[in-house]
C-alpha cells in the first residue's frame, strides 16, 4: 500500500509514523523544508517539499501509483484543493481531508454531491471529534479514555485504579471471575508506559490504567468496581467559548431534557454576545475562569464536571486544577499538543481530549476501512482494536472462544451478533457473521489481520 500524506504537522507526522511502522509506503508533502528534514531524521518515509495542491508536486509524489491521499495541512483550502486535483489526475485514488471550518465541514458533510464535486471521499472535523469524545466522558465521569466499538454499542473504558483499591495485589480471576453474573472484562492494562494484555493470573497494581469492556447499560457496574460514585451529570461548567465550546454547549442543549445546568465562561465581550444569541439554555458568563471568586460565586463547588476547551493548553490545565481545588467533582482538559499528555496525568488531571489525536485516529480507521482502530490515548500505541468478521468457512465458526487459539498478546473483548453486542466468555460459541472486537498488542495485530482480516 502507498499513501501520500499532505502536511507534516503533528497530525501528518503521527499518521506517517504509524503507517511507516506498519510497512506502508508513505510520501510526506510539506511546504516547510526544515520540517521535512526533521521528519527524515526520525521516519522511514519519502519527503517532497511543495504544495500538495499543485499537480506537479502530486505527480512527483507518485499519485497515479498511490492508494490514498490524506490532506491534513493547516489550510482547509489547500486540503480541499489537493483532493480535487487528485480526483482530476487519478480518480481511483481515495481522498481524505481535514476541514476545521465548522460551516464548511457541515456543508460538505451533509451534501454528498458537494463532497463528490470537491473530490472528497472522507472528511473529518477535529472540533466535532473532540466534542464527541467529551460527550463519551460525560457518560462515565472520571474516565481517562473511552473507545467506541460497533457504533458505541460496546465501549472500552479506561479508568485508573487507586493505590488503596481492594483489588490491588490480587489476580484478575479473583476480583472479576468470568461467570454468568459478571459482564465486565479487563482487556488491557497500561502500566509504566507499557500495554499489557492480561490473563486471569495478572496481578493488579495501584495506578494501573485498566481498559474495561462493557456495554453502556453496564456502566454502573464499571463505576462500582472502581468505587466511583455513580450519578447523573446535571451541573456542567465549560471554559472557552471558541468553536469547541460552542459546539459542545449546543450538543448538550440538544440532548438535555431540562434538568442539566450548563454555564459557559468566555472572556471576550463580543464573543459572549454571539454565544448568547446562538445558545438557548446555556448561561453565558463573561469573565476569566482563573478568577476564583467568579467560580465560587457561580457555584463551582456543586459542579459535576468542569470542562476546559480553550485554545491555550496551559490555561486549560490551570483552570481545571483550580476548579478541582474548589470542589468540582471531575474535570476534562483539552490539550492541543499531545506531548502534554503525560504532564496532565502527572498533575492529577486524568481526563483529557486532543483534537489532533482524534483526527489521527479517525483517519487511520478510515485508511484501514474499519479493520483496525487505534487505541489512541495509549501514548506508545502498543495496543489496537481489530474488528474481525467470522466467515462461514472460517475455522472459528462453531468453536467455543476458549478453543479458538487466538495469537498470544490478544483477547476477544466483544462480539457483535446482528443487533446484539456483548462481552463474551470462554464458553461463547462463535457463529458465522459474528464481528469480533479483538484487543491486541501491535505485533499480534499483524498476525490477526493476516489470518482473519480478509
């Protein structure tokens, strides 16, 4: 497979890094020669200096021999033009673009003829992806990560095990035995910058980040295991009235039945006036979210979740720390530079979102056509989720899961069977048409896709 990536920023770099690791032939295009020189020092990819919207540059990159063009430059116009030019030069090549302008994205996303006319096979809006992630976190406040499988019918929820949790020092089989009464399954453990695919004998340690497979109706059981107080979120603060803050408030209004209080804090007076016109049930406050008296006067002590989605990473972290100190039950921090992720966790702000990481994950999922979904928040990306369909002639068909002999370093975390989605046990018999969600270390994913991914 050969893929052209336009844009060597953080998103483009991470896409190129991941694809090159998977032995994909990657050509990286950027107008900044110094940025490309830095890429060559760390990645095994071909680089071309120039604009991806120029036909000569695309031809030099070998467009006609490529499988896909991924346009993720900092300019929406360049991304769209590159895809349109690619469509004219090589119509058979798939084309994906990042569009950050909300109005343009909505027009393209909603009108198939416009998308086709612009040469776009697939478009993503990082702001919308960020909001989707935040809404997932609100379903289980305190989650470090939420990964959707089968359109959200199954979720892998990442939560941190406290140092004094009663499960610390015990084997998984002891604290979560696989019985008919147990619908929860730990599918991965992130410990000391390493991903473990656990077995029943794996002993849990304090501060382990456990990824637990569960259907949404089982979230209360997940909360109970982690000793989290289960309650509905009905008091939300949002810091930052930019595109993400506005979009988030609108989505909350759409799904709110009248019982949720949402307050949005924004400093800019003109922006506050605009937000007040756009939002119906959200209280828009003009002020600085680092103002302790403002937060106290507005009832921060009763806040269920404080969400900082401003443009400044450092301010997002500071305001979340302040809100937490003043009594906010949970916080969600937006970081634009994902290199800040370890710092955010180290200072006690576990739940974080990144538009860039969301964009990388969405594009990689599209590239693999749903076969492989990156577990994006695992910083070294040592684990993935592979979706595998059991064919009628597959050796898996009719076998109990315990007899299926999946590669070491992998675990079947969920089964999608028709409209039903469930966490399997060892005696679950696999049927033709079943879609298996398999969590695996990267080395095992290659074996899985080679054996079953056809």
